[in-house]
């Protein structure tokens, strides 16, 4: 009996979620612009580069060619890649897990050069460089 009540509660939460925001009604991959295009129920189109989304970053055009929209309209599924994208998270700018996004941001930040970074690096070099990692 408790299971059926949990099921009804989950359905109520899903109905509330559907009323809160837009849902996908169409999704396609545009080869020419290398963008996934999602049309929302409101008529607005959202475009994003696959390389910016976890699970799609190494996808080929063929892998992006088939996109299925979940029955709720809240999810995109790429069957050739076995990858899912949650539309509400995408709309909020969440393009992957926290760990994946942190790694991406760290890579971008680490690749940037500035006068301050060069100065700090030179000062650190005069002190003997980066400390050795402790073993154990």
C-alpha cells in the first residue's frame, strides 16, 4: 500500500514540475553550426554546443543525429551515445555534474595567463619552485 501512495506522490511532484517551466517539443542537431537546437513549448528555441555538455563533449555528428524527447518533455536522450540531458538543468546553465563542471572551469582558468600569474610564478621560482608532494 505504501508503494502506491509513493507513486501517487511522485506523480503529483511531476505534475507540479511540468507547470513550473518549459518543456521540449522538438530537438535536432544542426551539423552546419554544430549546435543542438531545442524548441520549447513556448516557441523559444535554445541552441547549445555539444562540446559544452557532459556526455556529449566527444560526440560525432552521427551520434548527435538522433535525439529523443522524454514523455514529460524535460529530458533529451541521445540513444547512439546513451546520454541524457535534463532540460531544466540545461536552462539553468548546469551542463554536467559538479565535478565535471569544476574540472572544465579549472582547465580554462589554468590555461589563462596574466601579469599577476607570471609575477607569482617568478617569485615562487626564486624560492625554489613548487614544493614537493608529501609521500604517504
